[in-house]
C-alpha cells in the first residue's frame, strides 16, 4: 500500500529539523503500535542526512557495533574499538553535531529499560551540555505508552522536560480511509467502509494488510482476518502484554467484558469477579484504552457512567478474537469467522456511531457531541451534537439500515432530554437520521 496522509505531521517534523540548524531539537513521537510512526519519521527525514537506530533487546554492545557501522556511512565519526556502550556513542554523535547538521532517529526508545537503563541519564548529560550549540535533530519514538510517559513525564526521570517537541500519531482519519478504499476499489460499498473502520479503527498496519490482501469487501476482510496465517489474531496479545506487564490477565478480562457489551461498572465487576476500579482507572488515565462516558451535559460526578473501548481494533479483537481464542487453538478459524459474521450487524451498529463522531470531529461541525440516556434506560439518543456558535442542537438516530430510523420516536426522546436539561430548552433544534448511506 502507498503512503497516505500525514502532511501536517511531516511538515511539523521537517520544521523541527530546520530549526535544529540554530540549536539542537529533541522531538518525541508517540502513538500506539502499528499506527505508522516509523514510516512517518522515515518519510519526513528521507531528504536529509539521517542515522537510524531501532533499539531491540539484543546485547547493547552488539547493537552499538551495528549502529556505528551504519552511522559511519552518513557521518565522519572517529569512533573505534569493541565493547562500545550507548553513552560513548551518543557522546560522539552529539560532538559531531556541533559541526554537522543531521537527524538521529532512535526508534523504540523504551527498550533501553531492558538492555541499558543508564542510557537515559547519558542522553541527559550530553544533551544538556551541548544542545544549545548542537545542530542535531534528535527524534525518538516509542510505542509502550506506560514507559514513554515514565521517561518524559515523570519528574524523577533524567529526560523529564528535555524534549522540545511532541507528536502523537493518530490513526487515519475517516476521510483518509475513504480515499484508501476508493483507490483500491473505486466502486466500494459503504458496508465495506464500515467493516474497514470496525476492524482496523484506521490503524495503518491493519489497513495495509487488508488492502494488500485484496480484501475490499466485508466478506473478504473476514476471510483475511480469520485464517491460519493471519497475524491479526495474535495482535492484541503481542501489543498489550508488553504494555500491561504481569497484570495483563485482569486488564484483558475487563476489556473483554466491555467489548461484550457489559459497560456499566457493576456489570464489569460481576464479570471479572472482583473490584475493578483501580484497573479501570489505569486503562483510562494511563493507557488511554478505555473511555468513561457520561450522558452529554451530565455533571462530571454523575453515576450514569458507562465504559467504552476507544480503539476500534481492540474493541473488535476482544469481542471476536480473544473471547474465542480457544477456537484458534483448535484451528477452527471457520467457526470464529461464522461467529464474527453472525454478530457483525449488531456490533457494527455501535461502531457506526463512533464513525460519525470521528467524521464530525474531522469536519469541525460541532463543539461537543455524544450520546444521551436517562437513568432508567428508557430513553437513549445515539448522538446529540452541540453547535455553540449557532446555538443549535442536532439530534441524530444512527442505524445501519435507514429504513429503521424513526424520527417521531427521536422527537419523543428529546422531550425526556429537555426535561432533564431545561436550561437548553430554548435552543434551536433539528432532528435527523444517520445510516450507512451517509458515511
């Protein structure tokens, strides 16, 4: 698949590189695994002298020897000998940057916690000493949110406050997904677009895998995901076990419960069999995987909260892969696929609501939007969208099938909404339906 989008991100990274000519720049690039950080940084730096280091869990001296050989292809470094450590190598690079402008990319920086935890202090020492006179454009990338936060946001850590720029790489916007699918399948159906969104959430690697596999319809996407050689099936474990560490079992149980539709705290607690409050708080505040949702306009302390997995891929993976992992062990990929096909329409209906939230955010149509529901669960409105500039409230019912949209029922539900929010009763109001046809 070709490289798509990221014009603003590339412009930002190249701007930082240009500014480095007048004093070293230190940019941190974060984002979930598979979102395309490495490709983005490579694209942004390919037109200038760049040395690249992907940190792995190999021995530090072996990695330094390999990296030094590559760096010497770009820079006139006078470093020799065996048994090199990162600190000595970084010192030589910083000193060379006093004379020569170049970009140094350190990818998967958090891996130094395993192989050379002292590396962070060595970066601080040499950066503090020379960065004002340096011409180095230092770009570091990391995928493990917990560790990257510790490295750069913990006041006790040596690199706290050292970065001059921060870029958080997001999944593809919905307009980009439409562009990608249109280029691969000009006559695509909106059902295919919804399936692509539901299964990937716009994460670059998963989109690329499906496009390269020729999976341009919902059926072919399911065929691609649920088969013997599918890397998709192991993705959740590959990514999250490293993120969560030894406690991953509890986190997986919570995420599985939410993905299955048990979104209230009492339901989650019953599913996991113990108090889940501390783990839910971490999933929301540290890992950014869970969103605590309240009815729109509800007070922050309202007890009507529910929990939602914000990442479409993980919501789909926990519902249809992790929940049925025993079938994978039995190599019953056909049965896994049948379950996903059977429950797809109900599951994707919720994904469609999130799709329209992302679409409206991209279009900058509203200043606030979310669902609304009453305490008894008798009235629920899929989307209430607030345009504070015009003073208008737009109420939407979201259904896959436009024939199932009932505007009269939506108007009745709005009466319950205004009874709960009387201060909004004078707003201009509109009612509408959103379906797969409006994507």
